[in-house]
C-alpha cells in the first residue's frame, strides 16, 4: 500500500542525515548518503551544500533544484 505523506519540517542532524517531520505526525531520520546519485546530486556531496535545503513544495528541496519524493524519504527513513 502506498502512503501519501508530505514533509512538514526538516532539520539537519549531521553527515547526510536529516530529521524529517511528516504530515502523518511521524518524525523519522533519513540518511541520504547512498541516495545522492546522479549529476544533480554531485554538488550536494559537499556537506556545506547538503545543508542548504528548504521545504517549498512539501518535500526537501536543495538550492540547486534537487529533491526527493516525500514517499521515498518516508520509505527509506527510520522512526526517531
């Protein structure tokens, strides 16, 4: 069953890890180090660049336009 969720808040923890608050009330931790694949993610491998994100469209989006679907982030994250 596919769950449709949105990101309501995100906080940088360390390395490539974020604490994500989802629209279903869950708070989960995601490590994106192995998910940064492809040219759009190359510059995000620099931690200072990785930290430059916002939540403009109900998911995490970086300054360069890179993002992940919130359902993907939910699927690969772990409960806090």
